[in-house]
């Protein structure tokens, strides 16, 4: 069945945009493009936001999850600054709360080596203070008395990823965006001679648009390699645990090397997350659960009282240089990439959506996109 004949915008009509990938990044791009006047279609091989987006814990860790200064850190901070206004707008448009929480993050050191590394970040991190053990325990008394101190990151907040995904989906529906779930993208369609991307071949037929945005996460290289863009991306399996206690243990998110614990409004805690390059294998492993739980109990001893709720895994889109691919590529006009956010997809959704919209309209981007250009793969190959 052909789901759409060739249909691009004519004079005086709205331009069309096809977004491949229905995670929070793809949905954020579609939302911003819809606000800019594009008639959008979001295409996903499964249900919207059923992969890495809703397998996440929802930390907005602009400070805690970056380990050095530079363009990526600035992108994370820019997105964090946008986040509250962005989610307020989403809640108004969708009628769904994203469960935004502002208690901040405590990044605790349990070893001398970790303490030294964390203190080193104070030279460049923008919104952090070092707290001694007594100060940490005053903020969160359930922390282990063995902690050596840590960073207080009051601006690193959190949301509930499942609620955020639901709000984005509802907002897109209210915009009139067409959602094509359970419709795999098979290959990009290009115009002979120019190489311009005109749409995508799906399992149900061709789908055409003026603009194609590729936000397919770890599955992106399968679509770009046939058009001559070999992206060094790979899936990284992250396994998480949800537990519950009879009484609240913490209000802040607490984090140490190898483990974080994120309290949710329903009384549960998300403990995560492992990192394993294992292809597209999403099987769950008891050893991983045991290791995460042991680390969580080391940081928060009363976790020994917790009731196990469930465990799950998601495949994060990793890149070899730890930077996303964002923007256009001269070899494929009509295509924009927004992929490779690794474990920061939830955090980077607002800024990525804005940057995609600005690129689509030819506007000056709010950030320099040079570090994220897809063409950097060819520069890297030339230096080998």
C-alpha cells in the first residue's frame, strides 16, 4: 500500500517535513518545525519513544554528565536554560504534566580518586559548589556516612521521560502532525543527478517531503551509508532498575561513579545505568542488576530496604567522538541530521529542536554547529 504519493509544497502552501525517528529528539524537532509552519509527519519503526527515550531516567544533567569544557558542555547548558519554559509550553499545549522537579543533583565521591576528579571540574563547571561530608549529609541524611564530599549541582533538574514523551506526542497531535508508528524506514529516496533527499521508502510505500530530518538514534547508519555518509555510530545498552521504599529516602538525585539514583513523584527510584556495547542486544542480565544495586546500596545504605519493581534496557546512540551529528550535509541536500545524543537525549531535546528549525529556515543558529557537522567523518578519515 502506498501511504503517500509524491507531495511537496507548492507556491503559497506550507512546506512539508518528514521526521524519521519518534524519540524525544525527533518529536522535539517535529514540534519546532510545526510551530514554524511545516506540515510534519513523524515516522517510527515501532511506537513513539519506545526505545532510548523512555528507557532513560530523565536527568537534566548538564553539569553532572559532562566531564570537560567545550562545545558539547555549552550545548547542554543552553538546552538546560531552555528547559523549564519549553516544558511549560508543552504542558499547556498537551494538557500533560512532564513531572519537572528542581531539587538538583548531588554528585558524591566515595573514593579519593573520584574526589580528585570531581574537584578538578570546579575550574570550569559553571553552576556547582563543593560540599564536605557533613554538608552533603545535611542535605540528604540517608547518604552513606563514608562519602568524602561532592558536588552540589542545583541547576541539574529532572523530568519523567514517559510523561515527557506523552506530552510531546499529544502536542504533535494537537498541531496536526501525522504520526506513522510501526512503519519502518527502509531507505532514503534521492533524486537522480542531484542526490537531493526527497523522502523515504517505508514498509508501506514511498513517503515524500520537502525536508527530511533523520533522528533515528542507533539505527541511523543503516539509512545514511547507502547515500555515502558512513556515520561511526553504535548502540550502547543501558540497563536500569526501578525500586520502591515504604518511606522517601531522598529528594535530590544522587550520583556517584558508576551509579545514579533518581527519585520519582510516584515514590519509586530509578537506579542506573550500565554501559555496554553489545550490538542491538537488549537482553537483561542478573549480574548487571546485582552490580547496580550493590553500588546504589553503597551510596544509599537504606536501599537494602527497597522493594524491587522492574528492570529494563535501552539502546543509546553512541558516537566515536562523543558528539552528536546535527545539521546538513552537502552530499545530500534536503536532509538534516539530529542524532547521536548518547545518554543526553532527554536533556538536549529543546535545543536540538530549535537548531533543526533554524537550519530548516536558514536562520542563524543559536550555537555554532561546526563541531557537530556530519561531514566531520570525512575529515577524521583523512587524518588516519
